């Protein structure tokens, strides 16, 4: 009996004390308990980020955060991140979240340095990560479907068909992502109203907009959304009611590692300064308040969340890209850079059409109507092919393509001058980065007056920027547009 009693006390002692040794509490510098994953996170802060020169940010592919529309990358987070990276002197590298449940893990192991996804600040989340200063304030609302014939119902009938108070959710079911702030709120709400609200957990890959569509389509009965997201998404689905508040105002912020104190401080200073600027409000209104623009995007065939299309000329781009042996999305990125897919576009220098071909070049290529998309693409890709052939001695295909694009922009002669200047300076004339540096040097008299330079001065920043922006856009197209068999 004494042995049994001793074992019992040992068991209790283990539960209360020693069993915690395998998961000892960890505290931050302020004495707050934090998760083991936060304590064991990679020790990477502003100094390391600056040294590498890259800002890696995790973003969500959604109708407000990051998407493609008419060939252009857009989104609230996307625009702010570009400005932040530029202000910090960093190159922006985006990583799209494919699982909202694993975002903190991705952050803490160092794959990214910032979660640029508007997240509700909660004490539970602070156990694992730290939040930046808030981007905006909002509240959570219930998303429910009105009757299919709601437009023909009287006000009283419609009023009776939907709920108007969260207490009416007792013994009903709400569908949400498990690791969302909405889940935390529903658990708290159930306790506050003294009744059970059943929670149906959804796939963490679903965005708020997609879940709201599920409500509108009758696949689920209720969900929860931040009010600003609910309003903009419901603007194209009038069958949704979003009038019932579920929470008080809450802060929405980005997320950093707990160890990234200096980086968080800099980002906080930047956010606070941005909130005071008119430009910040313009961006916010563009994605969360401009309902007409939102409806126009969601109805467009060239909206990446809807179709696997970039422009009205995709089929032609695929055909002409084959003649070059290029990925058609790369050719599309160049065409956007030239004309933003406007066949009537013209430049100050006289270049016209989708491919912005100069009149003299158009004549030599047999282009009769420079504003005709097919004619412009045929002629422009023929010209690209002629330039591409000039670099057939370059085995590295990426360098060959970049040199071709630069020559398309500034002229083959200027590009070859830059190659000659690269050789004189002990650089590699087959390497784009070396040639790009020399294009920049050809802005200066001491270089363009050298006897072996045949074509003189060139505004070197233009072709360098041209190539860089095409490839930045190409990365977006790779992200959003699947490469189908051509």
C-alpha cells in the first residue's frame, strides 16, 4: 500500500513539476512567456537582411493582397512592400503562402523575414511572433446568405430570413479556417453568450474571399470576415449580408520574428510614417473601398484569380514565342513593358504598336499596319530573333535572352559597345550583369569617347531598367499563370 501511495505521489509530482522539464517555459526579455519555436527561431535581424540586400516577404494570393490583373501585379500588400523595400534599399522577394496554418513556422525558421498578410493582433499569437504597428483598424462581421429571391421579398420577410444578433448562432455552425483570428473570436463568443457555436474548420489554403464565395454559393451557411474584406468582396456578391458585427475594433498588422527587434523597429517607423501620408490612403481605398474597380477586376477575363490569362493576345504570344524558343510568358512580360498590351500605344520617339516598333524598322520588317496586333507581334518577334541570332555564341540562355532584350531597347550597336567596354575593363562581355554595368558607364564622356566605341552616348539606365522590370514581371507571370502545353 505504501508503495502504491508513493507511486501515486510521484505521478502527481511529475504532472505538476518534472514532466514540464521536457517543455520548459521560455520567456522573452520582458518576462513574457513565448513558444519554443519563437525561442528557437533563426537569429536574423536588420543587419543580416541589409547585408544580403533582400527583403523576403510572405504574401497571400488573394483579391486584395497580391494578384495579377491585365498583365500587372497588384495588391495592397504588394504595393506597400514595393515601397518598403525601395525605402530600405532592398530587393523585394515574394513568397506566396500555400498554407496559412504554417506561416509562423516559415517565418521562425528564416525562410522569410516578414509576413505581409493583414493579421489580427491577438495575445495568443504573440506567444509565437511579434506584430508590427497596425496597418489599419477593422472589426469582424458575420457573413451570411440572403434568400435566393431576396430582391422580390418585402423588407419584413428579408429581415426575418437572416439573423441580426450573434446570440442567434447558438447551436448553429460557422465555417472558418482553424488557425485564424476568427476561430479565436468564435470560441470567446461562445463563452460570452453562454451557448455553443459549432465550428466547422476549413482548408487553410482558402482565402477569405474564396470562403465568402462558398457562402454565396450555398456550400456553407456562415463564415466570419474582417469588415473591410467583407465589404469589398460582397460588392460583387449582393446576395451576401455582412451587417452583423462579431467583435469590437481590432488592429490588423504584419508579423515579424520576436528576435528581429531592429527590423521590427524600422518597419514600425515606416508604417507610422506611411499612415500619415495621402498616398497610403489612396492605396488602401484602391483595394478596400473602390467597389467599382473591384467588380471590374473580378469580372475581367484577365484577372488571375479567375482565369489563366494575361491578355487578349495570349494565343498569338504563344505562337510567336515558339518561333523564338522562349517561354510565352516572358514575351508577354516584354510586350507589357513596351505597350501594356495597347495596340495603339505610341512613344515620344515614334515607336508604335504592341511591340513599339520604330517606323523605319517596321518598313524593313514588312509591317504594313503597325497598329495591328498580329502584324506588330510578327514583326517584333522577327526583329527579336534577328538580335537573338547575333548572340548565338553565348551558351548561357538567360544571359543571351537578357542581352537580346537590352539590344531591342537601346539598339544592337550600343549593346556591342558595352560589350567592348566590358572586355577593356576585364569583365565578361557574355555576362549580362557585367554588360549592364558598362551600359551605365556609357553615360559618361570619358567612356563613350573612347576610340573603340562606335555608337557614342547611350542612356544606359533605360535598357538596364527595361530588362530588370521585364524579368520582375516575368516572375509574377510564372507565379500566377500556369505554363500550358503550347
